[in-house]
C-alpha cells in the first residue's frame, strides 16, 4: 500500500477509489463477503483492467481465483487514503441544504462528523438543529481549536460564500467543501472542493440537446 | 458559436463554461456590466489564457480593450450549451436532501424546474412539499409525458437508488442526476451524472493527511 504514501495521487485515482468504497459498501450491506474484480468493475462503472490495476496495490488482500474480502478491502482503501479516522467538520449556513447535510447519516457513518454549525442570521443563532446549537461565526476560531475541526463546509447563498470562506481560513482550516454556487478566493495551501450541481445539470442538458 | 454545435464537447470545457456562468452571474448581481478576461479568470480559478481561448468562440461579444458585456456573455454561453431553455425534472426520494433541492432557488432561477416528486413511502404519498404533491412512482410514466419531463433526480437512500433509476429509464428519461451514494446500471444512451460528496471529502481528507 506504499503507493499511497506519495504526496500526489491523481484526482481521478481518488475518484475511482471513492467509487470502489461506495460499491463495496453496497455489497457489504447485501452480505456479500468476497468479490472478484469483474462484478466490482461492472458495479463501479470502471473497466475491469483498470480495477485490477488499481487493486493490485492492495494485492495482499486478493485471493487468486476467489476475489477480495469485501470488508478488508474497504478498510485497506480507506486506510490508504487516510479517511479511516474521524474527521470533524464545521458547517456555515444553516439553511435547507445545511440541514439536509446534517441529517445525512452517511457522513457520520463514514467518519465525517459535523460537530459545529454557524449562521449569521440572528434569528437562527441559538437554535438547535440535529442536536447542535447554531452559533455566530465569531465563535468559529475558538470552536475549531476546542473541537479539533479540520474541514469546513459552506452551504450559504452564493453572495455570502466568500465571507464564509474567509471565516474558515482565518480560523485555521485548510480544507473547504463548498456547496454554494460561487467560486472562492483562498490563500495558497487551502484546498477547496466544489460540489457543483449546475456543472452536472449543464452536462445532462447539453447531451440531451445534442441527442434530439 | 458554431463550435458548440458539435456533438462531443469535452467534459472539462462544459465544467469551465459552467464556472464562467456562475462567476458572471455573481458579477451581474454586483451590477458589473462589462468584464475583461483577467478578473474573469481570477474569479473562475482558470488561467487567463484558457479563459481567452474559451471566450474566443464568443468573440463577437468582446469589445477590444473594454471587455465582455456580462449579461450578453451569460446568454451566449447558456444558449450554446442549450441550457437557456426551461428543463423540467422529476425527483424521486422526498427526504431531507430532496426537500433541500426543492427549496434551492437557484434551480428554478437557472431554468431547471422540479415539476413532479415521487416517493414510495405510503406515509409521504399525498403530502404537499414546496407546492408539489408527493406521488407514487407508478404515476411516473404518465407525468413524464404530461409535464414534458426530461431529467430525473435521485435523492433516495443508496439501497433504493437502482430501483429509482429503473423507474426513470422505464418512463423514458435519458438523463439522471444521482445524489445517492450508489453506482447505477442503466442502458446505453442514458446519461448519469453523479453528485458525489464523498469523492470530494476523500480528496480533502487525503490532501490534509499528506500535509501533516
């Protein structure tokens, strides 16, 4: 598993490994204990030779002619990505989308815990949402330290996203997951991932227009 | 704008064009009327020469030494992508995430209207959410025809996503936006876009682990 000790793994590889974990978890839910590369390829939408190549890194887990033990493979992949530990996250913007994410059981199930929530709306501050108290962003730096928060999530309207990003960066966070439809300016060394619904909708709409 | 008449535009190009639209809309909201390529590049996180190359296709809108009129450029890009019309969408899975999307004003503002919503939970059927009645998926084929629905959205739990996809495909839809953390099997010719939060979280976590 030493490949993943390297600093730069291509984004596409991480995407495939994330897809395998998703698929393996579905198999685990159906009580499948051992899986060979072909059904894993089919379920992941990745071609079989790529799957075998990717999983060669985890080869010690494969049993020739039988396949990979599902649970061990999930563990090996998540350990290699460094995502087998608990990650604590702060969320800014407790609107509908923020609340939906707070209710998304899969975050917690995969070790990504939202442990503090923030909103600038004075009517929301103090409200309890999913067991967490909505706080003013001025409390962010203190809570990041106290709760060991490492990732920030932005679910504000687009016009407030940049401000939210600045709060997160000033509190010392270097990883941001941005759901707001706005591009962010952050200092070098801060990683932003954009969850962009419209990019996907535009792709579908564009392909559909071309098929007619 | 004839470039975009081609059938295959690289995914990366669509992503950049979607990002420009987002950024241009932010400028429009701030009442900026004309923009040159440098600030557009900075705000989009794309390098300036790539922006100029992409926008050369829309060159007739640029005024040398002045820039691009913001609103006309938005119109030109969205028209070229075929996303300047109304798109009607059906959503399956009226849980927290489904409700959050129904409340997401940006969908409607950009012409993507969720016009019918479905859930298999008998306790939800008949409920009114955001002005729409939750219906049984057996009504899907009829409603797709009657309402001119072209895109399906899946916001079910992962174990129900494949079933939802089959309902959408059987109702004649060829474009699916899947928010459930599960890979889908669909017939050739059906396009699936995955909005995968974990792919992004894994990327952030992986980069963070490597920085320590």
